C-alpha cells in the first residue's frame, strides 16, 4: 500500500503538515470569529519548542535555540502592527507558533508571502465593496497618524476607536494561505 519512500518522506515532513493543519484551523476560526484563540496558539508555540528539542534535525539545546529564535522572529515581525492597533494578538502569537516550529528563516519568508497575500486580499475586498476611494483616503489618514503621532499607545487608542467603523481582514487567513503557499513552493510538504 505505502512504499518506504512515502513513509520516509512523511517522517521528514510531518511537522510541516502539522503546522499546515493548524494554520487552516486558525484561518477558519479567524474568518468566523475575527480572532485566533489562545488554546490554539500557546500549545502551537510550546509544542514547537518541544519538537525542536526532541525530534528536529538539531535535537537538544541547538534545536531549542533555533526554535526560540524563530519564536522571537515571529513575534517581532508582527509586533509593530499589533502595538499600534493594526493587528490582533492572536495573529502575532500564530506567527510566533510558526517560528517555534519552522525557525527563523522560514518564518521570515512565510511572513513576506503572507503580507503579499494579505495585501491582495485586502485590495480585493475593497474593490468587491466598491469602496476604493473611502479606503484609499483612510489608508493615507492612518499613514499620516503613524508618522505624526508616533506614540504606539496613542495610535492603539485611535485604532480601537476606529475599529467599529472599519472593514476588518482576519489576518489568520492570509497568514495561512501565504505560509502554506511558501511551504508548497519550496516542496516542504513532499
């Protein structure tokens, strides 16, 4: 039924599939509830650390070190957007979970592809609603706020006040699409 190559291949890539499935679950929940829950993100981070210590290609302290670096990279990439109210904490923790499992370099590339996918989805959502002018003006208004206010706490307050009037993008969706696309493009799931 299964040949040795298929079993050997799955043994090498099961962790990529686990992250893929977790991202799909996160995207569905985020799409329905506009949040990525802690019951998904915290175990993802912790099990990524455990995997890196016990089962990765660099077990022990070296694997833990790579995993911790990946976690910090995931946090650092989305923390600025979170700090000014442009992203939810669950999205930040989800990217940290990707980092815990996939380490720093893959996390950076997954973030880049996710950002491109997020931009495309956001533009598509705006065009679908026929509100390009409104959102273009809002984009430049927010950009002006960021460059003039400069205080992350004040920017977060302004964003919280504006949130109820905005068309929100559940970022778990582009994060899942972008990360999985990066995995597929690089043959990481084979």
